[in-house]
């Protein structure tokens, strides 16, 4: 993986770099890009994918936010059950 710097020429990652960073198979990284879930650009005649480091960082942060929202939603499904929201000593 290229070192992180402010140089515009060191900011691009290959799909292999992305797969390595996320600890997933190369096919998973490719699917994230081809589905549009992870922003990337095609380079050259062969159309090799490149992902900006910032785009990968944004993707990871979006995934954390998604997980937080899903956890909140799961918790909110039980908000209307008094046994879970009202302290036991206040039950009547």
C-alpha cells in the first residue's frame, strides 16, 4: 500500500490494496466498486480500477454510521415495551 501523503500521485489505491486494507477477497473489493458502493475511477485502455484513499476512508466511515443506525433501529423496536423502558420499581 502506498504511504499516505498529500501528494496527489500517491493517493490512489489498486483493488488489491483495497482488498488488503479491508481484509477481504479481491472479488469483494471489485464488487464494491462495480456496484457503486465504493467510488473509483477506471485508468487506461484496460480499465484498471483505482480508488482514492479518501474515498476508501469515507466508505469505512459510512459503514460505521450504517452500523450505528442499524443498532439504534434495532433498539427502537423495543421502545414501546414498558418492561424494557420503565424501571421495575415504577411498574404498577
